[in-house]
C-alpha cells in the first residue's frame, strides 16, 4: 500500500504555506500591527475574559460580533458572516460556488493554494507594467472558464497598490462571474466597495482584523447579499470562530478609536519609510496603500539583502522568484524604532556591499 495512491490529484505536488524558522529581534515580514493592544482596550479585554463561559461552545451565529460588524460597516447583519480568518471564508466561497478561479498575479498566495485544495481549476492573469490590472484579460478568462470566481485584492498583496475602481467595476459588470474584492487593507487605504453591494449581487467583499492588531485571534468577515451568505453558511463549519475571538473582536470594533489612532501612525510611518527607501542606491520601492512596502534590488540582490538583515536580527519577506517579483522584498511597517533600525541596516548593507 502506498499513501501517495490515496492523495487527491492536485494535492500531491502542493507545497504547504511555510514561515521561515529564523531567529529575529525585529519582525517585519507579516504585515502585522506592530503596536500592542492599547491600554484602554486591554483593560476591557481582561474584564471580559474573566467571565467567558469557556466550557460552552461558541455562538455558532456569532450574533454579537456580526452586530458589531454591522455597526462598523453600515450593513444589516444578514449581509454578514464571519470566519476563522479570511482564509476560511475564501475556502468556503470556493466550496460553495464556481468551478474555476481567476485572479491577477502576483497576489495573495492563498487564492491559488485554496483553489488547488478545493479541486477548482485556476487561471492567473499577469499584472502589467507597474503592477496595473489587466481588466480585459480577466474578463476574457472568466467568460472562457465559466462559472468562475474572480479574486481581486485591492490594495493588492504583495504589490501594495490599489487598482482603478472603474476597472474593477467593469469586471463586476462584464465578466459574468462572482467577483470577490478582498479589502484586507481597507483601513490603510480608505477605499471600499461596500457602496456597490446593493447594486451588484455578484459582488463579495472580504475583510480581516488581522492587520489591525488582532492577528492572533484569526477573525475575518464577509459582506455579501443575503442570498450569497445563506449559501456560504451551508458549507461553513459549525462553531468555526471561538468564543474568545468573537468577544474580543466585537469589543474592539465597538471601541475602535484607539486602533484608528494606531492606523494613522502606521500610515505616517509608511510615508517616512518610503522616502528613506527612495534615497538608497540599488533599491527601488513601489507606492503603497497598505501597511507594507514592496521593494526591488537587482544589486546587491534580494537574497543577499534578506540574509544580511537576518544576521542583524531583522526579518522581512523575501519574495524573490522568477517573474514579476524577481529580486523583490516586502517590508512591513513597524514602530518608529523598528523602521529606523531597518533603514540603518539597509544603508549599511547597500554601502558595504562589494556589489554596489
């Protein structure tokens, strides 16, 4: 008996999502909020945690959290469902709808990974110059491979740029597909497609609380018409979001000002880091509407820079691979001190390198 004989087609050669196991003192690889939970919220969390009924299953409908999301987004609760991170919601969409997945690339790695896991066909459409969206090619691919799901992350991970709204609207209108707009970085860009939900029934919006300082809770949510939400709830696992995550997420969304202040500081730091990167020889950085910046270095090279930063105790994301991300690195925005440390390290690496 060979175990390989039992593995589904598409899974056998699939590589699992992995995080490098290296030591670091500064972590800027996963676009997390670098600041701890503000004291005001932490005090509320500690009070709530003392009385949680952890011996009971969590609310399967996440009623309290969904109401908090409704108040935050301006939608009714029947337009909302929640997941164990947006990853689970992406998987649920693929389980419930469509046979083909179309997406621009490079983009969020979990779109193609989960398409393979759920047994769907997938079609990546390369981004153009300066990572622009090829709406014509996406529409054509969707029409040729119906019924299709189109995933668009805007702002896009890992490129950091937002796509023109008119191109996204054209895809929604002309593709004949279910279009999923991933707004994981909405709070950093201020751009949302929520106003389109009432107009386009084929639109789904995904969001996450992971980038806002709650990555450890794994809370994502979906906004879509009630007809779509009902189908998603058919494939959603029962009790999929634990009690602790539900309670703390609801608490934070109903008292969001402390987190909003952190977001403003991260955006301000992003602009400072961007200006510093532009001053470094051998490094090209790209405009960002997120909490990270994509940069490219042909000389001394992405692999060399990444390894030297690791030696300095700084971990960022090495994206170097053939194609659009050749020689690319992604750095999350940290605290002022962390940002100063990486700029200092990059200066040393670039100017000390024998290549430059």
